[in-house]
């Protein structure tokens, strides 16, 4: 990659590096159309490879070229594009750049969060059926994404970052899954990238073993990685001729058990690939009677804290990053100390990935303790209502974008809306195969505040024109004990074309003209991606009026005329009535 992306690249040097690697016995070249400085030179790295292969005598079939698509470089940034149309065009461009009619191995560079993975994979499956692609691979994926893709097309390789200094995909189960299913793992950045290269060179364990073997610490690191499984293929990225010449030397090293054990200690999650050293508790193992770990999973705002507090009341020790500080990985030493004393422990942070959960499972397994997972299956809609309710109860109002950011530093309840969407996108559902003793799925049940007894007619003012006739209908509801409430969006406040005082005066004039007493709450923020909780379909204003007016949602009527209104009313628990139906019924 860096032969094409480095700011000070030298094309003649890059060609020489590639020749040196092939002379040393390299038979796999991994590239991508996005290995370039920007979109206006897409395919730069592929063109370099094509030039080198064209200049070499012998059979080209001895060299496998793996390339990737689904990534763009606007202005030098890395932006995924997994659309079928883009991938089809990218494959054609890569064939031209590499001067071939068929690509040996074509990999999706990364899942595009804006495009269903199935859409991208089906596009590659079609290209394979057409014969333009010989084999299909995926990069930077999770176990569940691999499984989803394999239901669509045969997957021939998985590329993820892996090495002594990067244990993410050992913990996530991706490497384990590939090894178990015979899928080649192309392990990129095996030294951790340029910033970690000095760490490899200086590490005393690597240096000692290198001295014993007459090799370099880099040779030893590659030999260790490849030695974990025959299915792991390290992908070092040399940028100098001398390192390219030595790139295949690791294959001559035979590390002994002692050396492997010393190296495994530098990356403990990787040793689970060695069956004799696995520390995982067998699936279904019964917990020790004096200790138990309960991991509570669920969306932010799903009710994890409430359940954790209930378990704490039963004598469980709660370990929570938001209270202790630090990272999820930083909780593991505290967990280990507590388990040594035979504690029952509950953890309720957002364990969205297999990798984050594996740290807990392995730490507990080392103490002979199984981990039970409790998964709160709260929907995003319900979790949104929960999150806003906590904010309103704590602060008495909705917080704007800047306030959310400021309070979040010390208050986990100050969630931004995108937090839940990100969780939903990144979630890897828990499974007993990870090492859980069992996974308990708990459905969500909303509990109403018994002090909330009031009823209201709630109108979205932007969509509902209230004239004299409709005002008469609303007055009859008011006479029957209903509160009259209005919700509105006033983005003119954010863009400076109207002030809050002007907006308030406008609603006051409406009430005076119509003889009504509608209490209006409004969102003053600008358009764009959801950053505040106020604007529908997010439930902020609805939750705010429920709290301020002590409303029983089941006794409230929401009147609207927009495409989002029915769903908005449903998530808040209101009875929904379309505008014309509501007013027409009352006039008969």
C-alpha cells in the first residue's frame, strides 16, 4: 500500500521493491484500487504491479494477485462505497489496470455502513458467475458478516489485521472461525504498522529468540504468526529493497514449544488457536458455586443499569467502566481480582463486539468461572424513549448538541442519538459458541409511572393548520379535561432568521386569536443528521411533554399529518389520529 500512498513515494524504487520481493520467492501480491493518494489516480498500485509482472520472464500463473474494491479516496480520505454499481465498475477498472481478463482474488475492502452487506456480496457473486472474478474475499469483517456472506456465495479468503501487537481479531473470533472452517486468513499489518515497527525491533523476547535462530525480530514475529495455523498468511508491506529481499525468510524458521510459549505470552488471545493451551470454559459448563459472572448486553438506554442495580441488591459486585473509568480492557484486572475471592459479579457496559466480550470470558475461564449473558432485546425505538426519559428526568429539559457533549464527559446518561444507531450497526449478537454458559434473552417491558394520570390532545403544529372550526373541536376536548399541547420544529432559530422571542410571540398570538391554551414545545435546531433528540421521528419532544404534564400516554391522542407520525405516536404510546379523521369525526 505505502508504495503508492506515501507522500514521498518513488515509482522506480517501488518497482524495484516489487521485483526484489518476487525474486525472494513471494507468490502473493495484495493490492487495491484505492492504494493511491486520491481518487484521480485510482489503480496506481495495480498499475505498478502490472508493469512488474509484464517485465518478468516465466509463467505469470505462478503469482497470485489479490486486489480489493469498495473503497474510495476523495481528497485522500478513505470512504467505503459498497454499492453494486460501484463494485461492478471497480472490477472492470482493476482488470484494465492489472492487464488481465480475470482477477485471481477480489476482496470487498470494507463493509459500507450505508449499504447492506448482502447487496455488496451479491454484486461480487454476480461477477464471479460472469467469470470476471475467480475467487471472492472479504476484508475487515466480523464473524456474523462472514456467515451472512457465505450464505450468498463461497468465500475464499478473509483479510484482517493480526499480529503480536493487534489481538482484536483473535478476540473477535474471526481468526478462530476461519481456521475452523479452513478459510485462509490474510493477516495485514503483522508488525502493527509503521508506528509499531520499532516495538518489534526492540522487544526483548523477539530479540532473544531471533539471536537463538540467527534471524531478525521481524522474521520471528512472522514465523510465530504463520505458525499459529496453516491457514494464516502474513501480509508484510515492505517499502525498501532490503526488507523485500528478506520477506520470505521467516518460512525457514522452526520455532520450538518454549519459544512459541514466550511469544504467545505477548499476545495471549492468540494461544487459544493452540488446542493444548486453550483456556476457554467448555460450552454449557456449570458456574462455580462461590462465583458467577453475569454480562448484561443491550442498546444504550435498554435498561442495563436497572437490571444491574437489581443484581447488586442481591449481593453482586458491579463492575462498570463509567464508574471506575478507563477502558473495557482495563476492567479485566479488577474482574480477575474479584473472581480470585469468589465474588458474584455483574458487568453492564455496552459489550457490542465479540472481542470486548472475549476479554471477560477468557479472564473468567482462567479462574474456572463461567459467564452468563443476559441480553436485553430492547428495540431502538424503546431505547430512544428510555434515553430521553433519563435526560429529562435528570435535567428537567432536553439538552442540545453542545450540552450533550459536555455532560457526556461525566454523565453516561447524556447519550447522543447516533450512539444507539452506531451500536445497532456494530452489534455482534451473543452466542454460546463464544464461551458463555448460556445466553438469556429478555424482552422489553415498559413500566408506567402511576403518578402520570393526565390526558392530552397533542398536535404537531407544523403539519396541522388550526382554524376557527378546528379550534372549536379542540375546545371541546379541553372542556372534557384534556390538556392541549403542541409540538413544533423551528429551525429558523438556528439559522438566525427568527428569535425564540418571535416564535413564542407567534404561538401566543395563535392562542389568543383562537381562544385556546395550547402549550407548545419546539425544537430550535437546524436540519441535517440527527444530533438532538427533539425532532421527530426521535421522541424527545414527546417524552418532554409526558414528563412535564404527567401524562398517561395511553389516554393521550396524537394528531398529525406527516409520514412519520403514526410510528412516532406508537413509540411514545399515544393513540394516533390523522388530522382529517380526527377533526371530521368530531364535527359529525
